[in-house]
């Protein structure tokens, strides 16, 4: 597998191929400094922007199917951190200025636009990206982890998504965004459970765990946490597919945490996304016995709540 590019990633979006060809020629000298991509389809551009970690997106304003401002709004709703710039005709200046005032657009250019102006605008955007290097490094770290990480506000709209979260939303099988930008699960019942858990965590700050299935019955473990620095403002959602091929055996979990076989089997069931009742039924034991084993798991792992325990077990899965 090739190493990821260390050059800043720039995405250009315009439904007219001739415009993109002109930008490609005009900015040819930047190819050693920038990793540039060109898209004529705004919907495909949206998918790529959510998946590939572009620092800057330069888009035409008027495009069929999905115009530039709609594209930018959807990227922002999905938590895409890229700075966005707009190419517009003089007749669309009011719309472009309004977008800037709302904070969705970093800068706009009127067509026809000199290559030097576009080049300088991108350099200014990259400078701003570099100025917020602390958060960018945090985002880069989250982009490396093998699970989806999202921040949801009380209306269930994403404030942030890492790269894996963007892939999950774009696929639309476990989580998706509806036309209003609200995060939903695969079924109405799962969506209701997710929304209730998010609301409860925002309200009381307690961690919660639930299982989410996709259309092919693949089970995913969802961990919901409250950010310590912004209590009551949002909930952090971490989603990972429970893959039987990578899930450690009960014996391995027993070795990791010093568990006896019965405790290890319960830990394995919880790591697989089962709740305590389902885990007891799967092992053929009573709920009371399962709760006794759960108390021992708390003692041996140092966890205080079931959600905290499952987080430890999920972390063990990721090793």
C-alpha cells in the first residue's frame, strides 16, 4: 500500500470540464506542492470530500443537481473540516456574500478569475489551516483510528466526523443523514434508540452503549460519550463493526483482564454488542448470575459502569 500524500489536498468542483481543464493548466506549477483533484459531479465531490480529507474545496456556485452552496452546507453538516471557496458569476454576488457572512465560505472569486488570485486564495486558506494546527492534528489522529467518530448536537446533526465517520454516513447502511442533515440509523426503531441515547447522554453526561445493525444484519457497537470540556452541548458517538474475524476470543480477553472462563465469556458477549440480558440468554445463565459476573468484571477491570467496561473491551478489540 502506498504512503498517503503529505501535500495539502485541494478539490476543485465544476460541472464544466473546460473550466476544470483551465484550472488544471493554470495551477500546473503547484503540482509539487499540492495534491489536486478535479470533479465535474458535485455529488461525487461531496462523497470524496467526506472520505478523503481535503484541506480546501473550490467549487462553482451554479451546478445542476447540487449547487455550490448546497454542497458546502452538506459538507459542514457532516462535519467536514475543509475550508470552502466559491467561483461565481457577478450576478450571484449577493448569494456568495451571504454565504461568507454565515461562515460557510472562506472566500469567493468572480468569473473569469486570474490564476494568481485563485492561487493566492488557496495559499491563504492553507495558512489558516496551518494556524489551527492543534485541532488539525487531533483530526488527523482521529482519521487514523479504525472506527467512526462523530459529534452530534442535540438536534442530532453532526458537528464533526472523522474520515471513517464520513465513509459510514456516505454508505448510508448503518448511519445516514436525511434531507435535513439529521443523523439516522438503518431503521426507525434503531433511530429512535440512538436519538434517545444521545439526548440522555447530553442531559446527564453518562456514557451509553447500544448495538446498531445494517441492512445485511452486520452488528455494530455504538458508544455514546459526553465531552468533558463541553457538558450538555453535544454527544460523542463512536461506531465500530463487530467483526467475528478480529474479535478476540474469550480466552484472550481472559488473559488480558485476568478473568475466569465464565467472566471471560460474558465479557466476550458484551464486546460483541449484546446487552446483559442477551448475554445471559446466549450463555444459558440467569440474569442474576450474569449481573454477579458483571460486578466481578467491574472489580477486575476498574470500570464503574457497563458503558465504561464495554469501552475497555472495544479498545481491546482495536489492538
